[in-house]
DNA sequence: CTGTTAGCGCTTTCAT
DNA sequence: ATGAAAGCGCTAACAG
């Protein structure tokens, strides 16, 4: 059984003053060493470092930040942790942050816009050096404030509503377009579409992609074939049920995310219909379980982990060089063909 | 387009001094109001409160904590975010913490014991007021230090290795016992068991529960029918494959978590076998996707969200009253019967 | 290169 | 019930 940081004095907190005494320098010098200031004689630096080691010194984060330095924390706002979707993004963020020794403060907004704004206000008051916002709800509410304050942040998975701010997303429009096109080329003419929360840019883009593909192939859009959901599984169930109740139900259903696609599958099966024999289902995201369910879900893959990693990199760059040019990056989506789609039963 | 905290002075940070001036009191009084001190005349309090409101005052966390108080942050150490399992626990923790306005600092150890110890050492130095450790790896390494320092923490999902410290877990032994018993009563005699990481208490307990049930029903244990996994999906695949290669393969497979159960399902299907017709599969955890896959997974449910919530409550209580008696709570598991198990094909 | 001196925004005695 | 004053541990000019 090993012991942790097995130093002599366990109670009294070791401060830079203690280190300074131990090393025989002023505490300012210790601070310099702490901050990698160039103006320290290597020999002195070594002495300080060894004193730190000996005393088991750990810098006090709050004090550093209060005094005007960095907190070495960045804040992460996510809507929730439920679906694995966010988990993938966080994995990427985390990988990048760990690499640079930066801590992550996590806030779950539970999809409440007011909470989101509140958190942002709070965080930007010094808790963190920068902000990562996943699937922001009403960014317009606070982006202005953040920008004005020159507070570094980057949006993840939000196709802006015209605002010019750092963001990384995926090619939602393109992804939806290609998926719809795939369905059409399979022979489908009546394709039900279940949207996400339409206040989210990505949801709008996906719907737009679907519509564009329909237009390209001269398929008139049937309003009955678009069901407005909110990215939750029950929406998928309800949407598919509504489609199936139609006198002329679709031969394929394209859900704006995998979770809703799974809900749709459930509804379809509950009617005694089979996938993909009777009806095809296509999702969006490619969350881990998409490949685990049967039939394995054909879906549009978003490079979630990569998006997270990239966003973290962008933020870190912004932190180092605030004058950085604003970048908006869209990572490519990719249609992953698995088992849930096939040509419609009766060729028309 | 609304504006956030639409106050007059956007740049200069509002401090208690500003509030004090605005309210015509000393800044000490403002501090008292901030801390709900009893010794403030209601009228004065009201005046200060309204001044805060007017100025859009937000207390600076670092300053409060530096000045001797709490950080109002608690640290959460988790192995990873991959499976939804952890997500559920966090959801519970988060619910409780949000209620009390406490922030969450998230650390992902990626199942590395050394990282874990490191994080703990760092965090216990003032970053956070308390620690929540999910599925701790080598708690023996640091529990001693933590206890000695009187640093509040609670373990989640770790059946102690004899140490007396606050913890919340589930009845892993019981859960595995009942699940195995269910399989036996269904008529199964050859039941393959895929273990979790055997350095984790919960994994050991589940295996023990399985064995105990076998013993109760006088079924001799076949070493070939126990495959050692690590809680990851590929282990389930490999384990099931190994079982299926046996001259006398099992008629049911009990995996120590749902993710491995899904891996097992994959392997089974890849052999052209059907679930549950040819072979039954049973999991553990009841993660969200367990009910979404087909066949829906019969599994042992852990009250994940509740565990998280309870652990947070315990920690918060500990924070308020450090003299608290050490508690170890085990929440009951529950067998959720769905579609992945049925009696074995040929009654022997 | 290194030491001195002010604060950062707040909590907390100690007076009043 | 309220004010004054002394730090919490550290960074950041400013001197030397």
C-alpha cells in the first residue's frame, strides 16, 4: 500500500512563501518559476523547483486566478449526458484538455435556455478561462456579451444564425441531403422525415438537406411526411406512428437523430411491420449503439469525438492568442450503410 | 433578441464594494448578506439585495474561496463517459448539485490508476470541497491520505476492500445471484459467465453471486464457462465466441454488464444463432439502450441515477457536518425481464 | 535576474 | 446591527 505525496507536513498548506524560504529566494521568484517566466537564472529555478518538490507544493488555483492569472479551467456546457452523443464529444474535448493539463468544469443545462444564459454569465466572471458550448440553445442571448468582453469561447454543433463566432460543426445539410438521395436512389418516393428541435441550427439544416434532395429528384414534398420532433426517442415513436396512420404511409423514415430512429423502429415493430423489409429507417449521428441494434442502423455519421477535440484545440489556441481570426469549421459527415434500409417493397 | 444582464456598466466588474456604495452600507454588510448572516436588519438586507439586482452583481467564486470559505465546487472522478452507465450516475449527481448551486469539476481517468491518484492529490489541495469517486480503481492508494486529511469524499459503486469509508453501491452479489437463479429456473444448466474487471469490487461480487446460485442448485461449476472480461464490449464478443467454440456450449450467457452482453449478442448472431431461441443472453446495469435493442435485453437493473443522487447528498451532508458517521449504502438491484432469455431449446 | 509593493474580491474577527 | 481592518495565495508592475 503506497502513500500519496508522502511529505512531512500534512496539515499546514504549503504556499509560495514557504517555498521561497526553503529555497532562499523571494516569493516573487517562486511565482516566476511557477509561471515559467524567462527571467529566472536556471540555477535559481532548479533550486525553487526542488524546494517545491521537497515541500510538496501545489499552487492554489483560486489565488492564481484571483490575482489575475489563468484558472487553467475551461467550462463545458452541455444539454445533457443521456444519449452517448454528448459523451463522444466530451471524450474528444477531454483528450485534448488532459494533454495540456487543463481542468474541465461541467454544466448540464438540461436544455433550459435560461440556465444556459445563467451559467455563461457566471462562468465568464472568472471561474474559467474559456467556454465550450455544446448544442447551444439561444446563443444569441449571450454571444454578444461574450464577444464584447473578449471572453474566449467556441460553439460546438451549432450552425450559426448568422453570427460570426468560433464554432465547429458538421455538414448537416450535406449529410441529410446525401442520406435522402440514398433513399431515393434505393427507389423510395415517400420518405417520412422526423425533425429535431427546430430551434437548433443543425435540425434546420438537416430538414433543409432533406427537402433539397427531394427537390433535386422532383419529388413533391408532402407536408404529412414531415413530423416535428425534439431529438428525443418518444418523438421518433410518435412520428413513425403518425406516418403509419396515413392512408398512404411512407416506405422509408429518415429521423434527424439515431435516438429518434430507434423510437421509430419500435413503433414500426409494434405494428407488426419489419425493418427493412416493410419499411426502411435511417438515422443521424452514428452513436455507439447504432451499430449494436438489430437491424444495425444505417445512419449519417458525425465525427463527434473529432469535433470535440478540434473545438478544444481552437479554444486553447484562442486562449494563447486572443487576436486569433474567427474560424468556423464544418467537419464532413458520412453515410454509414448498414442494415436498416433497402428498396421499397413494391416497385411503383 | 434579448440581452443578457442588461446593466449600465458592461466592462467594469461589479464587486461588493460597488454594491455597498449603491446601497449606502459598508462592504462588510454586503458580505454578510451574501452569506446569509443573521445579523443584518431585514430592511438593510433588502436594500443590499436590490442594489445587487440593479448592478447585476455576481459574486466572485475564487475570491470567496480564497478568503477562507468553500469553493462550492466538488470534484467528480469517473473512468470514462462511453457507455451511458456513467452518464446516468452523473445525471443523479448533477440533479442534486444543481439544486444546491454547487459546481462540478469532471475528471476522466480513462481507467488509469495513476491518473486517479494524481487527480485526487491535486483536487484535495483546495480545488474542490469534496470528491465523488465513481468506480474507483485503487482507492486503497489514497483513501488513507484523504481520511487523514479529513477531506470529504464518497465512493460510488465500489464494494470496499474492507475499508471503512463513505460509499454507495448496489447489491451486486444479490443481483447476480437472482439473475443466475432466474436462468436456472428457466431450465438452463450450462450458463456462461463473462466477468468484469476483476480488480473492481463489483465485478468480484457479481461473479460470486453467479457462483453462489450455481452452488445452491447443485450445478457444478465449469471453469470453461467463466470468461474474464473488462467490462468492454469486445470482451463480450470474445467471451461469447469462446463459449460457442466449446464442444458443449452454454445455453445461456450472463454478462457482467450490458455492454458486454451486447457484444455477446453480436458474436452469437454472427454465428447465425438466434437470441433467445438458440441461446439466452442476460446483462447487468440496465443502461438506456438495453431496452432499445432487439431483442430487448433482460438485465439486472442498477438504480444508477439514484446512486448518483444519494452519493451527492451524502457528500453534501458530510461537507456541512464533517463529524458525520460513516455510511455505506447498498441500493437494491432488480431483475428486469425482457426478451433475451427463454428456456433452453432441448429440455435435457 | 531578483526583490518590493500593491492589489485581485471576499470572509472574518474585532470594535463600535 | 454595522463598520474597520487584516489577510487568503498569488500575479504583476516597478524598482533595483
